[in-house]
């Protein structure tokens, strides 16, 4: 369809991180935007401040009249919305044009120079680094980020429409709607098996994604993944290599060996080798796009991160509180590696909210092993998201497999008391559920306690 001919866009599930970024984009290009979500959130609050009309009841009679014309209104929905949703079915049954978010993102980026970041881990951080590098190099870029950039306090970074930077999400095979000029694959660990059924089907979907790259496009792949492309790796031989990695005054310093030259003494403030890898491929893509080394180095040093990606909430001499979105064993391992590197001699406690019954079931032993690395592990009940409970799958089962010397199943209301009673100097919250809603309150109460 021709998006230029559509003046009104209505989002079902507008508060989602990907949906709200797309809503902000349409606002920025002059469309009328409205939508529905199940409840208010920081995301919906920010959209309302921008003038977006949002309803919180799935009642078709409450839809703003401006979105009543099927010929001039596009309906966008997220797969997180149940197919039985009454608003979704109202629009479908009244001849509106109804598309998934991923399909609309494909339309938006189709006529741009599209740079897509795929992978089961690292997408959001890599996307935000790449977007920041291009923005600071004065590129006419629009970036759709799956988190809130600390540099821009938004999940949309917008300076123009010549270049688009997007997360290529494997969930629901959404990334197959994209047609990128450049693409990267950061990782391909088993995940979303509730959607794919098997690791083989997941890997097949990634292979199909690589076929979506326009000719003569470029594919960037982490060294060791089974794809032909421009390789990258940390402390290993690849087309782009991060070498001589060290920590100086709490900041990473490293060199990059490109196919033609050595770039020395780059500075980057995000902890963890996994983030060096994310920064490396973002730099590689920007260099291949033609950005200058000097300006990229300066931009990389000024990058601040993404909210809920190893975000410091409290950082004093006596107490550290870090929050992270990690919800897969590989991601938890990466958080553990980073925090141990930063605080090698300190006791570390973690509070983890598992996300999805199916993911907990599929990776129960891997979750237990990753959480057992912490000195104390506290579990919240599983956040169901889009799922119904699975018999026998609960946090008590996971707790029984964890080998940390201190472990306990707690409620959200007990977090502050358990952490203050324990008295460990480093505390981390991790999870992709509604634990993120608790962070500001936890920060306030723990700041008072310490």
C-alpha cells in the first residue's frame, strides 16, 4: 500500500516499545495518530504528551471519529494482542486495512537505505549504538530502537528518512518483512521455541532473513555463526576485530583491526565483552557506509546506553544497584561476566523475574546454571506475558535447581527487605516482565536504606 496516501494511523497495543516508536515516527512525518492499550504506562504517557489520542478500553464506540474512515485510516497491531481482541476484530470486519507492526515497518523502510540488526541477543544495544554513530555523523537517519536510548531519551531517533536503522526481530518471524541493504546477525541461540518449535526452524528463519538483503548488500556476522559475510569478533581473527581490550578508569579501551587498517584507542563506557562485540559490529557497519573514523571514535565515546541494559540505578562507594532486561540464560551469563569484571571482589545478589512459562521450561537447566553464578539468587514468580500457565512450570521448580548458597522465592514487595537484610554491596534486577515497573520505587527505597 502507499503510506503517503494514508493520513490517519491507529495502533492496537500502542504502548509496546516497537509500536510506540512507529507511532512517534508517523507523528514526526505529519500523520494523525491514535491507539489503544490495555493500561496506561510511561510509554503511553509520553505519547499522550505528544498529542496522541489513546483509549484504554477495547470498545469500538470510544474510537476517535478521525479514525472512522476505512479508506483513510491504517490499522497497525502487535502480535502480542490476542486475535480475539474486540477492537482488532471490529477493524477487520469493517473493511479497514489492518497490518502487523512488522509489515508496516517493512513499508516504512522499503525505500530507504535500510540497516537491520538481527540476533537473539544484542539487537537493541547494537541498533542504538549504530543509530547514535550515524546521527552524530549528521546522516539523515531514522532509527527504531527496542528500548529507550539514554542519549536521546526516546526509542525513535529521527533526523531524516534517507537511512533507516531497525531491529530485525525474529519473534513471530517479523524480520522477514524487511528488505535491508546492510544487515548483521549478532547471535543465534535457541529462543522463542514457542513460536518456532525447534532450533532448526529458528535457524532456517535466520537463513531466510539473509536472503532478504538487497543486492549488492552486505551481511555482517559474528565470527562462528554459519553464514557467509563480513565477520567480526573480539580478540579473534575476523574481518573486523576488537583487540587489546582493557579497562582504564572504568571505561573500556580497545583497538579495531579493519580489513585495511588498525584504529587505536577507542573508548566505550558500557561494561561487558558482549557490549564490545555490539560496538564493534556497529562501527563496522558505519565504516562500510562511509563514515569517517575520527567522527565515529568521538561518537562511540559519547554513547550512554539503553535503559534497562546494565543501567546503573545507584552507584556509591558502599552500594551498587544495576538493572538489566536479560531474560535468556545467555543474556544472564553476559550480565554476570560484566558485573564480575567490574566488581571482582564483591558479593553479588540478583533478583530475577522469569519471562514466559515456555521459555522457563525449555531452558530450565541453563537458567539454573546462569543464576547459580551469583552469590545470592532471589526469584519472582514467572511473568506470563502472552501465555497461559503450564502445569509443573513455576519459579519453585527453577529455584530447586539453583546452586547459589543463598536462594529464595520472594514477592516484589519483599525485594527491599531481603536486599537490605542481606547487606551485599552489589544488587542486580533482571527480567523482561513487569519488574521494570518496580525500578524507580526500588531505587528510591534503597537509596534511603543505604
